[in-house]
C-alpha cells in the first residue's frame, strides 16, 4: 500500500472512530457505504474500505456483505471479579455469577439466557491435573452458552469430580442455572462449600468455532478464563474454562491489599 493511501485511510479511520466513540454516530447506526465515504473524503473506494475494515477489526462496527455496516452496541457488561462470587449471592440468595454481572450492569436476565450440555467423560489431562485426579478418571462436563438478548456473550465449561456431583442438579442439562444459587449452591449442599478461587486470564484470537458460536466480527479477540474452585480444606471442586467476547465485557476487581508482613 502506498504511503499516501495509508495516510488517507488513517485519516478516515480516525474521523469515523472519533464519531463512534463520542456517540455522534450512535449505536446500531449504519455507516455510509464505502462509495459514499470515498466521495465524501475524496479518496478511492479501496482506501475507504481499508478504513472500515480497521474499524471492524477493532470491534467498533460489524456487518456482512450486502447487509451494510453498523455501529455495534458497545455498553460492556461489568464482570465483577471477586464480588461476583459473594456467598450472600449464591448461598443465601438465588443469584448466580452471570446474573450478578447483569444486575451490577443495570441489565436484566432470565434463566433461559443460559443453556448447557452435560456429559460424563474421562478427564482430559488438564482437567485431571486441576481436580487432583488420575488422568482418565470420570468427571462431569457442564458446557454452558450465555446469551444477552439472544446475542452470545461467553461460554463457560465446568468440570466436576463424578463422585462430588452424581445425582445432583449439576448433571441436569435443563436450560438455566442449576437451581437456586447455581452450581456453587449445589456444591455447598454436598458439603463442599467453595471457599477460595484461583483465576487465570489470557487474551487470544478465537478459533473458527468460537468465532461462529459467539458471533464475533472479524478481528475481535476473546478473553479466556481458567478458574479452579477450592474448599477451605484445599479440595478442588470445580475447574472451569470460559471464553468471553472481548468487547462485551469490562473486568472489574475489588480486593483488600495484601500485607506480607502479617504472614507467619
């Protein structure tokens, strides 16, 4: 690409980006066609197309051939970090983690926003290691897809030791959480109260299947979460892997600052 074309494309991209982020181009507003943009900015159509492609790659707009390009709905869900696991939410009330995020974001939710498949299978190596099991031991896999207003936001696949959850609501694939309080309530009722969690976050590009499942625009990354939940006795009771559409979440954490001088 010539430097002059790159400079013109950058100028169009910056102008449109500013209009989107400032709200002058409102959510769900159609962008002008590339031909209209080319006329407006006095550039070649391909130059305008490059600017729009860059906006798509940032997740600011989305569209398909023949259907137009639109500003994406962008108010992110707050993902509450540690506060989403507050025991008052799942042990003493009926609020599961994804619903706690919705409430904190001022959004509504319904049980049918979560669907899942459940199966019993031999533990893959990473699952066995996380749950402290020999490789191939039987586990239950609970693979969920979470939607908001029919738009997928993330997937979350949890694994449990078979002897921990056999015959409980966690082996039921009915749409919605696993009853009041969800999976953590089930573990609590089984005498396996979750006490602490280790989470690991990483960003990456999605696989083709993930891009299809989450209906991602070209170029949007995902945030992958690995979560292991333990009892106070350090028994691992759940290992989960979540894949989140990066532009649909804002990750919020609140925690006390550690002081290593207090440790023995």
